[in-house]
C-alpha cells in the first residue's frame, strides 16, 4: 500500500501525491459511472468532457490534503488510526461525484426540470446546507452536490439529499 511504502521511505512524497491523486481520480470516475448507471443513463448525452472536468476537479481539491498527508506520514506523525480515518474520508469523498454522475444519467434519458435540496435541518447541519434546505434549482442553477468541498462544510459527512423532478424522453415526445 502507498502509505506504508512512503512510511518506509520507499516512495518520495511527490510520487505518493501523484499516485494517490491518480487512484482517487480513478475512483471518482467509477463513482460517476455508478451514478450515471443508477440513473439508467444511456449514450444519448455526450458527457465525456463533463465527466473529465468533474473527476479532475474533485481530485484537484484533494491534492493539498494529500500533500499534507504525505508530509505527515513521511515524518511519522500519523498513527494507523488517523491514517485509516483519513482514507475513509477520501473513500467517502466519491459521493458528490456519484451524485454528479446520477444527474448526468438522468439528463441523458429525459429532462430534469427541478432539483430540490433537502437538508436535515438539525443542530449538526452546516450553515450553507441549512440555507439550501427546500430550495429549488435547475441543472443550470444547482450550486454543486451534497458533500462537495466548498459547497458543504461537512464534506463527506453531508447528509443532504437531492430530489429530482424528471420527465423521461418518451413522455416529452408525447407531450
Ligand atoms: Zn451538507
């Protein structure tokens, strides 16, 4: 595993950041595809560029954290427990990318007319998400996805849910 190689001095920090960043980007790609598939997305929408931008941006946002992690691991100041909780955080950071893929998948088979943001609205809900609770968006005005860095202060712990109003392509033609 990358972190133990780094710890044993077999990997320099920048190589660690590059490899871990690439691994993250790959898992974001998988998450996007899973979301797209779960929305029964098909090939009628060319989302190649959007998929690339979304997964690269998601990986890019983690880069500074990876750099910090690499330095801490190399310095031996990260316990196994801390490391494993950090890796869990990375694993959970695929969620907003899954959501992005899901949105694309829906858009490929019809038209998304409304997206309503639902937050838990309890004491643990972050301010930005609380402010979006019950707000109505379109795919063009949606500020981002639940748990996205810079969108939600809770990051991977975000419990927000998006509710899509969706007209499948067949019904659009019939209407
Ligand atoms: Zn949130």
